[in-house]
């Protein structure tokens, strides 16, 4: 953000925003679904006239396209909502506007946030800034790619099972999944209510912390909101750090991860910790997420809003045809699997057992945090995938193995860029106890500075 402020001071906000918009127009990343060119330039003019105030005044922010923006297309990267313009702002967008932020555009994503690569988007895949033949990660792929490519200064994503941390790792930036309830979900179009959380993405910890300060806090419209505010406070103390034995990666990832662990050992106490329930966590997560998705997406019937057809002769045919044409393959797959898991005769066999596993995961985390201040692992088990590499859905689901346990427990987790392997970014995941974001950010800042020195 320092570089952006220097540019604004020397050239003016209008020229700086114009330059960014030109860069977006020429970009090959496909990071945006909607670019708010006219509104962004008007806001930049207000800043230059001294009319824009706040902690984010004059700062371009990208907003993931499943977060409601009044009067601006909010598509969830789906044909189903391709013409949907909300009549209200999400809580986080209200906070951005109150602090003078410039919403530069709506970032591309996996359809309804279902995916790990942003390949399920109705508007096409987001390409990795470091290799255009590879994915940027998902589901918040656009939010990460545009920050990494200087097509936004900050961005908001949502994280249901790693959807902020995965693209942050693949694009070499910082991404935080906050404690469940720290940031209001009002205005976030739901996929899996008990798992998802809006969070910040940036190329520095200071910028990330500032954005979290802005969006965190009380909102009576969200019954799951904790009401807690957040303030980043620098701290310097020795931590007990646990390396999770069940979370690993391939040779390329583990090489960088092991080097980062050695750096952490220079200041902090590091030991290995085992989390036995994690071998069941991935299966439990997908059963719960798909079950909640099947319920949430039942509202898209072609009548109340969204994609619609000419009237057919029966309600059943109309409903089926709208959903067949309006949803992509991955969304339909998850709706069917979720409906199956919740159906009579299978609820106890699948959904109930998954919730019991969730309890075991929470217990393992609780036990670990009795001894350790922080837990760490690789963010993703591999380097960014080539486009089309994960053709098998099960292989895509397995890629989330290191991130989904955190969502099951509702804990905060931060992806920290720790270097490159074969020219591609690698991320380290820092996991904390509930509402320990300050500790995560301080460790992330120290580690990032130490690795760059």
C-alpha cells in the first residue's frame, strides 16, 4: 500500500486509478467479472478534491463476486445469477465505503465458491500471475490474482474450506481466514453457512491487518457474528509452535516448508504434534458442505430471482430446466450429493457421522492449543496445478486436505508466502486458537520479513 500511496501523492488518485484500469483491461488473468470503471474514477476524483476520507481512502479494493454490492452485478460466477444486481451492500462493503475505499471491481471465482482452481466459473478460469498455463487457486482465485498482479491493492475473498488460503498460497500473497463470527456474513451469498467466512487478502501483513480492522466488528443482522472488533497490536514473544504431522505436501512444497520451519526455530520452540481425527476431516467436510449447499441453493428456482425461462406447461419441468441450464456441473454435483446425504435413510449414515467427526476435530484442536500457541503446516500440498490437470473431482477435493479442518473447527488461519519452487509460489499455513488473529499476523509478519532478509 505504501507504493500506491506514493504514486497517488506524486500523480494524483485519478491518474493512478486510470493506470490500474488500463492494466486490468490488458490483463490476461481474467481476474474480474465486473470492472467498476466509472464508479472507480468518480471516487478517485473525490479523493483528489479532498472529499474522500477514511483509513482506506483512495485505495482500490477488489470484492469477490459472491459478496453483495448495491447496484453492481453480483453473479457468484454463475449463469444462474448472471444479471443479478443486489439492492443492498454486504456489511463488509458498507465498512469499505465508510472508510473511503474504491471498489475497483468484482473478482472472478469458482461458481458459488465451489472449487479449488476457479475453473468452475461460468466466466472462465483465472490464470496464475506467475504462469498463465496454471490456475490461481480457488475459490477466491480472482481476489488473489489481481492483488498479486497489481490490479488491486487489497481484496476480499470468502473461505469455506480453504478458498482464501489456497489462492493466496498459489499467487504468493497473504490471505487470512478469520475466526468464524469475527466478520459479519451479512450479504455473503451462502454456500455452506456453518463453514464460510469473509476474509482479507493483501501483499503485506500490515495491509492485511488494516483491512481486517475495517471489516471486523459487530453486525446485528448476522446471528453468528461475535460482535468483537479487531486491532492489530505488534508483539514480540517466544511461541510454542506445533507442526501438524498429518498435514504435508509433495517434495517441492516440503522443501520450502522445511526451510521455513528451520527459520521459525531460530526464535520459537517447535515440536511435531499429531491430530488423529484429521484422516476423517476431508470426508466429513465435504458431506457437511454439500449438505448445506443443497439446502442453500434450493432457492434458485427461476421465479424469485436469477436465471429464468419462458413459461413451460408444468412447474416440475420448469424448475428442473432452470436448474439444469443455470448451474454448472460442479454445483449440480454437490447439490445431488448433499441431497443424498440428507435424505431419509442416509442422514444418520453420512451427515450425522460427519458432524461427529467435526466434534473430534474440534477436540483435537482444543487439546493441541492447551500445549501450543500456534500450529503450522503447508497451506497446499502441491504447487499450482496446470489448467485442466484436476479433471477428476475427487482429486480436486483431496487438494483441500490441509485447509478444511480449520473450517470445521471455526478457527483462524493465515497463509504466508515462504518463497518459490520451480518459479511458483509456496505458502505456509499458520493456525491459531479462536480470536488469536493478532498472534497469527505477528508471526506471519516476522516470518515474512525474516525470509526476505
